[in-house]
C-alpha cells in the first residue's frame, strides 16, 4: 500500500526524485550538472547569475579575514622597511612621503572593511584598488632606492679612492656602470619578489574579471617600468623574463585554484540540494506511512467493532489488538524521526511536560506481553520529557522481548517514585541461556557502540545495536541515568530520571476526566480517507454527549462545497484534514478554513493531519485553527481533547474565526488555540 501511495503522489514528488537522480549522476556527467560552468576564457563562471553571485559571496566570506590579516602585515612591514633601510631625516622629501600613502591606505581600508559589514560587498573592488596603489608605490619606492643607492655608492667610492681616480674619467665611468648594473640587478629582483608577494592575496580571491584585470594591469605597469627605466639591456631582458614567468605561474595557479573552489562549491550545493530533497522525500514518506498505518489501524478497529469482529475467538482478537498497537507504535516512531536526528547531532533540547504516568506506560505496553507493576508509585502525575522516556523504555521493552528467554521472557515493567524528585523505571526479563552473560564492558560497548562485536555477534546482519546507543543518547539528553545488569538469569534495565511535581497552568495540563459534549452538538468532518471518516464518526457518536456527526469527502472534491455550506449553517465543530488528495484534485485544508472564515463560521475549527511537527502546529495556529491533532494519535484519545477545547471555546468571550484586517486590534480577536502534541495529549491555551 505504501508503494502504491507513493506512486500516486503529486507531481512535485516526481520532480524531487528526478532531481535526486540528477544530483547523483551529475558528479560523473558535466552535461547533467545543475550548475554548469563556462569555459576557461570566461574564467569558469557559472551560467546562472544568482549562482555566480552566491559563489562570490561564499568565496569572499571564506578568504576575507586571512587576506585582511596579510594586507595589514604587508602594510606594517612596508612602513618598517621604508624607515629602516632607506632614508635619513636629512634626505626625506615630499615624494618619499607620498610613497607611504600606499601602506597607510592598505591598513586603513582593510580595517574599515572589517569594522563596517555593509561595505563588505565591495571588498573585491576596494582590495584590487589597494593592490594597484601598492604596486605603484612599490615601483616608486624601488626606483628611489635604486637611484639613491647608486649615487650613494659612487659618492663613497670617490671619497675613498680620492686622488687616484680624480682624473681618470674612464675608470670612474666603468665603476659607475658596474655599480648601477649591480644595483639595478639586485633592486629589480627585490621589486619582482615583492610584487609577487603582494600578488599572493589576490590569488586567494577567486579569479574574476576584476581580479584578472588587476593582475594584468600590475603586469603591464611593472613590465613598462623595467623596459623604460632600466638602462642596462641585459638586466632588462633578464628581469622581464623572470617577471613574466613568475606572473604567469601565479596567474595560472590562481585560475586553477578558482576552478577547484568552484568545483568544491558546486559539490557543496549539490550535497545541500540532495539533503534538502532527501528531507522533503522523507517528509512525504513519513506522511504517507503515518496515513497508511492510521488507515490500517482504523480498518482493524472497524472490523473489531463489527459483528464479525465481535464473534472472533480470544486468540484472534488478541492478535489483531496487538497488530493495532504495533501500528500506533510505528506511527509514533515516524513522528520522532527529528528527535533521532537531533540526538545523533547532539543538539536535542529536553522539554519536560506534565505526564499521566499510568496512561503513558499503558500506551507503551499496549499490544505487548508485558506485566506492569505500579504498586510503589505514589504520584501518578509529574513532569518529565515524555519523548525521551518513551524512546528509552520502548527500546528496553523491545530488547527484553527480542533477546530474552525464547519461550518465557517474563518481561515486567516496574515504576516507583520512592524519592519525591526521582522516578525509577525498571524493565526486567529472564535471560536467554544461549547468550553470553552481561558484563560491564559488554554493557558499555552496547551503549557506546564501540567493540560490540567482540562480546556478542548480532543475530541479524542488519542489526548493529543502534537501539541501545539511542537509549544512551536519550538518557544523556534527559540528564538521566541508565544501567543494565544481569544477576544469574534475571536481566534488569533501570532508568532513573527527574520526577518533579506537575505545574499548574494551561500550557501543560493532563486531562484526567472525560469532558462530555453538550447536548445537540453537530460535528462535520472532511477527509479524503473513507476509513478515517468512518473511524472518527463511530468514535464520536459513542462519546458521552453523543454528538451528531456528518462526514464529507467520500464523493470527492464536490463534497468540499457541501461541507462548507453545512458547516456554516448547522455545525458547531468542524474537523478536516490538511492535504485533501481527491481524485483529480488536491485541496488544502487551510484554503477550506479561509472560506469558513469568510463565511463567518463561529464554531470550533479542528485539523487532523499526518503532519504534526511543531512548525506545522504553528502554521495551523497562524491560519486560525483552534485545535490541531495528529493522525498518529488514536481518535479515542483525541476526542476528549476536542470536547474540552469546545467547552473552552464556548466560554471564551470572543467567538468565531473571522479576522477583521481593518481593525487595529485584530490580534485580540484570535480565538483560543488548542495545541495537542501528538503523544503528550496536552492542551495549550495562550492568552
């Protein structure tokens, strides 16, 4: 049934599957890549402009701080070298002061970018301008060093040689040419190396039009200086060849790094796309599974309530009851999929709530051969994280039944609260004599998942003890203590958790008594599942108060208008599904609610959907529903909550769903919202 339902799902799911297949195959086929890149001469830009901008922003965020640190260090180093190696105060001129503007501007602009997030989008352009300014000032500085150093060297030679070379102009000319040659050789080498060092931060930025033009301008400027200002032809040729080689190497390295960055970015986006689509597919599968299991459980309940079901033998009836309980457990597990993910990620936040412990334990043991002992339980209602405790005890019972004695496991669940602040839950069973006895290292390996195979090989090729690992993670998240021990043939699993008194308030209350419907209440239901409608109708009509129930949806989309008309004219309570998948038409329960609002429906609006995550509950609340129920909650457990919500709705001074958009006090017209957490059965009535 699940496969059949998935095949009949809406068109968007088909597109998701296509994207998933494409995302996997595109890693091996460039033509199928969702983010194709342009050729080399276009610097591997993405065809999609939005994707290109996203890559640019990603690259800037990645390299901004390292480049800024390098920029500031280069500026400080430039100023230090300038004052230490070049000029004394007597020879300091205005042109020398202008050379210092480059490192000062570099430091100032870099700090300004880091301190002002609004201008970070101009980071590349400002950085390129600073780089060009730095190259220009470096050329001027090196030129001054070359000229001044040559003149200083000749002055020292004349002062040292003295009269011996005073009249020998040829010797002085040869010495002057030699000195200038050597000075030009070394100073130009220093200029090229310094320019390459300054180019390294540019290489860290992904090669784009701005950075490519900046590097080309740097190459042209430095090449022109070497060609025009250097008199020695041999030096000019050597330095030009050295500069062009190093520059081309840096440029190609920058292009290669850009290509790798773009590929990594593309793979990252593909991975994010697959994760997103996987979550959507998981949500669709989760919704479908819950609806399918809900229908299956409802079908069994309908059969058991029929004449044929009442004539069943005890063994057959027990088997069907256990099957129904297993289906509800499966729906509960589907709902907790996000909890499993958060536990694995280590970011689950415990949310204690008021719990009727006896009802909670009966729910966990339903359909299982488990003896429940609660004689030592003094307080029935208290505060704990129901989701985590349910996960822990559910796994403990499953392991006791599965790995205990093959014929008589004698599973027992004991609850006690001998301490006012601590609840102790024990699951005991008779050990399987064929298994190795439990030892502390073996138990530790089960909880951690490390070296488990050294102590006990799994009985199933697909089992890796993940259940006990989830137990350990859940206990850690709940600040609880768990232990597993074996004394002779008795295996005892124990959970000790905080057990605080219940809080008085409307946000987390436990309904202890059934609140009957008032006489003459009429309820209309809209759903695309015949089974869900039948189960809801039977359960509502058996409830105290015996309301009149009318169902719609069995005749397809044409029932929607009839439902709205009947609800506005005659109904006190409406119950509808979120996704109404009628043959040939898909209707949203939120849209149906809007039509009810426009018709000034004044009763209680309830939604019963397979999507009951916290964010979806908030969506229903914002839409105007008073009561949100999950299909993974049995109807018989949800009806008391609807009845109590209706009583509160009648007592509320503000009735109806209509929202006056023109009123400045529209927020005060919201009717009371009742949020039923699927497994907590709690009512939230914020004022």
